[in-house]
C-alpha cells in the first residue's frame, strides 16, 4: 500500500532584499547536462506548478522515499530521513537576479519493519507558495538535498504566467486520493480531477485528437516529419462541479485539450 505524507508548510527562511539583488552566476553559463541523466541521480524529485490566483503560484513536490537514506540513532526504534528543499526564483536563464529565495526542511520517520518492507513507491508530497505577477515568465531553481546521504539534485522549472490559457492554470489530481499528479499522461479509464484557477468558469471544451506516430528513424538518417494535424477528431463539452473540478475519464487513447469556455 502506498504511504503518503502530505505537507503544506510555510517557508522557514525568506532571503532579504539585499540578497535578492545580489549577483549570482547566470544559469546559461553553467553545464546542465548532468541534471538530465536520471540514471546517475540517486534523488529524482518531481514538481508541478499551479497558478492559484493573479499573484500566487503554488509549487507541489513529490519525493520517492526509496531514494532517501534512512538512519537510526542508537537506542531509538524509528528510522529517520531528512530532506532540505531550497529554491531560487529568477527571471530567466540569462539573468543573475534573485527575486525570491527560501529553504524548508522535511523529516520523515518510519519504523524498522516499515522501512525495510517498502516495495511499492511511497511519496512525500507537499507544496510551497510563491508570489508571482500575471503576464510574466519566471525560472525556478530547486535544490533538493538528502541530508543523511549528503547528496543533492538541482531541477529547473519554468513558470509561465503570460496567458490565462497556459497549462499551469490547471491542476491535475487523482480521483482516488485527491493528491496532485506529476505525470503528463493518464491511463485509459483512469479517473482524475481537473481544476481550473478561475472558479467562475463552469463550462469547458475538450478537443480530442487521435494520432498514430511512426517509429523514430535511425540516427543521422534523412527524415521529413509530417506536420501535426490540428483539426480535432471530436469536440465535446464538460461541466465543472460546485468546487470548480471537472471529473474526467479517458475512454480512448489520444490527446485531450481542455479549454475554459468564455
């Protein structure tokens, strides 16, 4: 059985204005190749962004407990893992200006039998709040550190607030648990919640695309890819409930594009 530790905590440290204006090395000048090699990373947290309002964005995180080192102190029965999450909000890869920065600490405790019997994926799921402005883009640098293993992983997450129609205005949640989903796809007949940040929107249009893509060509081969046909195979309307959620269950494989009906 999956074990979920759901956290929603205030940030423990807010960097001062002097720090926000301090100079830092531009990200575009750094070699980021290693962050894409998941096989050499022992820690691979996942993140999802949802713009709650015109001035607030919420960042959800998920940490696989099997990737953490649990340690037990002498004369204690429980094992413990400690994680530090530090973020920096900056305008872009080309900028060295820190708009906001903060650090939070997480402690997960489990009994010896529970720690040794973790066969399925267990997750620590939580979130933190950012103050952002509409019609802007940001870049979020998140450093996740396993404090007992003394290893860290850096991820970069784009925040897009340029339009009310971008995907980060929607939040995908599990119908069974109500927790946010961090994957970009769902299975057939998997029921999910789709939440839109504008509670006044009750009608949504969904454009369905059934597309079959050929196998990728060999490296260095000459290949002319076909253009994507944006003509939807079907269009249907869905309604949100009183909580602003759309309950959706995919009946056919393909792409489903949801639009708030204005």
